[in-house]
C-alpha cells in the first residue's frame, strides 16, 4: 500500500519536471521555468518535513532512562 511519503517521493520530480515543462511550453524563459519548478518541488519537501512531519509511532519510550537530578 502506498502511503503519503511514497506519493510525495513521486510528486517531487514530477512537479519539478512538469511545472518546468509547462512553463517552458507557454513561453517562459528556461531559467524562470526551472526555478519555479524547483520552488514547487521544495514546497512539497517542506510540507512533508514540517506540516505533515514524519513520526515513529512504534517507538516505545526507553524505560531504563533515569533523569540526572
């Protein structure tokens, strides 16, 4: 079963290439098209890291931990 992060890993290069290709096809300069495609891809990475942050649900707290004080 594909999860959110599997889809995100597919969408990052698709966004970079897709947005760049669409913008280049409608007449934007190549540097502008690739830059905006990179911004969209970076936005997807930022969303995956900061908005929908990865977490480990199976990690049990360490019961042998004792505070220093």
